[in-house]
């Protein structure tokens, strides 16, 4: 039996390499950029006005009030092409190109117009209200770094650069399979017979995979026979990079996942981890695929997913690992058994371990904000700072 850290290191050493694909910018929202984006042109592309007003020469307004002749207009998309001579000005719109002869823009509210004459009452400084070419960025400047999530602001920036396609990390295809003859679909319109339970793990894992950034390419169920388990593995692995089996990985007579995976050509990386919950975790590899045999208990399955599977999805999708969260214990906590992931709630900056920690109680997951790892023979005192793995969703 290996430790939690040893299990994490083995998975790290054998995780698949990320794939990169080119997609249309309009489809790139929330994807992770797989390349640095550098500017190919300056911004602004040309010197333009920050205000509606009048463009003029600073030399003509050293003393105010002063009256100048209006000789033309520079509108957005229709720049003024003439020359501004002494004691002349042009009307200008916000975003319109400022002529090379002008070095000052006076807002319209600081002027008075009579016919083709404009009188200026206030001029603060040279170059006021002018946005110069390239003042935001120059060609070659890095604007977005590899590994950035393409949020609405970054999508807009890429569009302003005229970039129609971007390289992003591919969404890893993931297969989810439940096991156990006792399971019935959660929405089955039947009354449960003695010994039957509704399947919650498949939907829990599907939601967790989607939330982590993966895409579910296959869902299935394997009855408790070796032949059926092998057949389901062969179906699940066709398009998947990660294969998640839930249940059937312990030492019972009907636990066939481990031998079935081995018969399908998967090399065992480890089986059983010194932890609670999730001791019978099984991980194997074949080519560029990773096989996870998660425990069947709902809490164990989700905790093992968060600790061992989600970091692989984070790696494959180019995401950055979430920052560690630290907070103080509200009460003392002691663990005299094997290392344990303790579900906790956060309130007013303090960590409160939940009273019940059973691996079959889904209510403990819905009531928790995350978990802390408590090694064997470890005691945390009230007020002691601990590291929390927060669930990647809001309670």
C-alpha cells in the first residue's frame, strides 16, 4: 500500500501529454490559450481624439479666450485630409483621427460656436484629450500569455487584433462507467427492490468532469461479471484519454475491474492507497490512456476524483492549479488512524470539520466547502493554520 504523496507522484509521472487544437475565435470562450499572443499592430492604430470637440494648434491658444476659424471636420472613419493653419480649428469626434498639424483637442463644452467661428474659454494643456498611436501597445508586445483563460475581455482583445483562430488546449475526452448489479438508473420509474440503490456516481462524476474542463465521451454500466467488465472497458477506451470506473476495485468476489483492465492490456501503476476514504483506488496505464478505478462509495469516488483525477484534467487542459487556501481550525482535531481527508465547512474564516465523515453519506459533501488532509497520528489545535482543498464549486 502506498502513501497519498506517492500515488500523486506516480500519476504525475504517467499522465498523458496535452493536445492542442486550432479553433475559431467565436468558439474559444472559456478555453485555455496554448500560445502567447503578441501584437501585430499598434494600439491605437492611429492618433485619435478622446473627446468630441475641436482639434487645433496649441500655439494658437496661449491666451484665452480666443476665436478660431472652423475649416473642416474629422469624423470616425472619415479623417480630415487638409492642413490646419494658424488661427484655424476643425471639428472632431471621439475616436476620429487627429491631424498631424493639431496638438490639442478642446471639449465641445468648453467652446462657443458662432457660424464658422469657435471661441475657446478654457484650454488646460498641450496634447490634452489626444490618444497617441501605439500608447496602449506596440507591435511585438505580449498581450496574452499561454495558459490564460479566454474570458470575454480577452476574446474582445483578440477580435480587435483581427485574429480569426487561436490555439487552445483540447478538452480531454473522458469515459465514465459505473459497476454493480445493485445499481438502477437514478430516474428509473420503478420502486426499488430490496438491495437495490439508485446510481448517483455517474451524474456526480459527469458534473465533476465538466466542471474540471473535460468532456464526457462515453457513459456506461458494467454488471458484476468479468466478461461484461472487459467488454465495457473495450467500449469505453475507444475515444477516451481517461477512463473512470466507479466501484468493483476492492477484494470482493464480484470486484472485476482490476483483472479486467489487466486483461485489456493496462499496466497497473498502483492499487490501494493508505488513505480514508478511498483505500482501494486503482490506477493503470496503456499507451496514452490512464485508467482510474475509483471506489464505489459516493464520497470516496468524488474525493478520489478531486485528489487524483482533477489534477490530470487541469494538466491536460492547460489550466493553472488553484491556489492553496489556508485558514485556522475552530476546534482541535486528532487523527489516530490512517491518513484521512476530512470534510470541512468554512465560516467566518475558521475551519469546522463535519461531525459525520462516513464515505457513503452524500449529505456530507453537499454540506462541506472542501476538505483537509490529516496524516496519521496527527493533531491540529484550535487556532492552528491548516491547508484546505476547497471544492471547485460554490456550496
